[in-house]
């Protein structure tokens, strides 16, 4: 391990592993510091929208994910209350038609995704240290990083520190990059299951059914990641020893095909819930430091944009590092501005989808019926939701303004 690596990356998750792979492949001396010894199921970070698949392709890592067993879904069917499943299938989104050369959305277990990228980074020459503790980052023209590993205290002085240490980032906190957060609107819970062979492997869904929004994302081989949104007032709906059983029982609804089969699947990981709220760092850069992925703020998981956001962050920052010799904080200004607008658009989309699909009063149900009727008459009203697949930068700015909200939900 060099005392002066060119880049220190804090965090070996998706953001850190992808960044380390790209930079090490280009010949940079990269040190990755990770506090955990193994990657765990975090009940999120497993769905990559088509625009994220395009980012993975541009980064040159898509082949790695395919070789590690990534699974594609090629259509998204809007199964929901008040709509016959056969009618829902006629309204499916063709995920393979969103972007040229993109097969569809990609689904892959989070631990395996992280391990695949970490292995690729090390194969390319990056150094990965796990079990790192007492990490401290000092911003500056020549930033300093101190940490403990295997009982020894180390200090390194890289040209740049990349904060990729996820939600509640220690790097962001230490360099004075505070996060802003939206109010929590609802709770999202998830569970990985086995025995879901009855569900079509190329099909995903997301829609409101009674007292919950139900999601199904197959991962291949009979595995699927199930998610469920429920009201904030029921924070402990899926807590305690019966959490997984109660969670699966919620999929037993007539408006969701194969609901009985999903309710009978076997848990293959923890059942865990978390708040939906957006969080963002307005300026995810400081002298000698730049933040990527969830460390720079995350979008409402209701619309599943986390991996796609992360890979775009990695690509934009890597382009700065590899396309010129200027690594000063001002060099990241275009990234900061692009990310600010990107997250604004995705906050709008997340708030709209939450208001449409994750409120469960009778008034909310009637609002949903009106909205779907308006979309049937004018499909362009659904464009803010198309951003989930096509990406926020693939649609005009007016799609993410109040007028679009009013036309759909007003």
C-alpha cells in the first residue's frame, strides 16, 4: 500500500467498487477502504433501470454483471387495483424499447453485485482493505486520510478522496457537506424470496393494491425481490418474528396474478423496512474530495433509481479524472450542477409516484382512478413516470414542473 495513492475511495459498495474498477483499469493507483468484512443484504440496491444499464455499459462493467448472473426484466406490467390483470398486460411498458441497445432493466442481489465489482477492481490493480476503523478525512489541496487496519494506524495523502460510503456518509460529514432531507411520506419494506418460479421471469410490476403498493422484481432461478409500500401510520406493520409471513400474505390479492404463489415463497433474506424520503447534498465536493452514490444523497426508493444514479455519478467523476490533469474541486463543478438538476427531477418523479401509488385513503383511491383515466386519454401525462426507465435527462424539463403534476393529479 502506497503512502501517496492517487485516489483513496472510502466505501467498497456499488459506487466504490465501480469507481475503483474504472480508475484502476486506466492505470491509476487506487486504494479502497471499507469498514465491513462482508457485504450484507440491505434490502435495496438491486434494481437497475434501463438508463442505469446504459451507464453500466458506458463504464465497461456491464459484461461483469452479466457474467455474474445478472437477470433482465424486459417489460413492466402495471398490475393494480381496479384493473383486470389481462387488461394490465395490454398496457405493459416495453423496457427494451426505452434506450438503444439496452435489453431491459437489470436485477441482481446487492451483495453479489458489490462482490463482483470489488473483485474486478482488485483484478485491475486496486488495493482493497476491509475491516477499516476510525477513519478520518481532512479536505485540502492534498487531502489526508487516517485510519486503523489490523490494529495499526495509517495515514495516506492521495491526490483525491472519493466518498462512496453510502447513506449517512462519514466523509460528507467530516468535510462539511450536509444533507437535506424531504419529510417521510410512507414506509417501504422488502424481502428476498425463493420459490417464485410461477412469476414470469421477464416481467416486473409496481402498483397499488388495497392498503399497499406491491413490487415484484425477479432475479432469475426462482428468486425475486419483493417490495411493499405501506402507510407511515403503520410503522411496525412488518416487525417482529412474524414479519416475513405477514409481508408475504400481503401479496395475496386478486389484482396481482400469481399472488397466492408469491405468498407461498420462502424468505431468502431479512424482512426490513425503511423510510422513503429523498436526501441530497447540494454541493457534493470539497477541496480534494468528491462524493458519489448515496454519500452524495439518494432518491426516494419508491421509484428504484439508486443504482442508476450511482453509476452516472461514477461515470461523470471518472471522466474528470481520466480526461485531464485538473483534479481541483472546481473541476467537478459540471458534475455538481448536473447532479443537482438530475436529483431535482427525480425528486419530482418520486413525489408524484408516491402521491399516486403510496397513499391509501378512499380519497387517494379516487385520485388514482382519475389519474389513470387521464393517462388513458393522454399518455403524455405519464412522462414523469417514464423517467424511471428512460432517465431524468432523457425527457424535457417541463415534464418535471408543477404543471405536469397538476395535469395528472389536480
